C-alpha cells in the first residue's frame, strides 16, 4: 500500500480530471477521481480508503453540488481539508463554502492546487494512523 496522501477529487469534466490528476501525482499525492458528489460521499462514508483532503468542483453531475458535499463531509470531520475549484461560482464562496477551505478559480496553475493542498494538510491536526 502506498504511503502517499490520498486525495478525493470530484470533477465532471474529463479534460480537467486529467490535469488535476497529473498535478497532484507530480506533487506527491495519490488521487481517486469521481464525477458526482453522490459517488464521492458513498466512497468517503464507506471508509474503505483513508482520504486526506477533498478537491471538488462546484457544479457537478448528479443532484449534489460541491458546496453540499463539503458540508456533509465536515459534519463528521470538522477540520477535513477542502479545496473548491470553480469557473463561475467564486462569488458564493463566502456564503456557501465551509470555514478554513480554499477556493481556486478556473483556470488555475496546477502548482496552485498542489500548494493549496499542502497548506491545508500542514495546517490540519495530524490524523492518527489506522491499522
């Protein structure tokens, strides 16, 4: 099993999935990339894998937005690192986003994403390893 931090990514545009995956892999992270909030919450709540952060687009396939997915994750994990990506909804971050999250406006440089995740992971309290 890899020792690299695993990042849950929700992005419904396939071209951007590849860009995000490449940036995170080059930055030293592993990724699980999904297209809908429903899929992501099922995987996250199933606790099959130990995710270290969420990177989510705002407008997703399915019924849930990135705002809603982040709020549901934070209900049980109040300090879980959240990064939003959006091209159109940045103005709603103050009212819709969770506290201590980061918003990246599209288009952004891949290094901005890696820097944002690194910042949040270093700021978050350490997560105890599980056997």
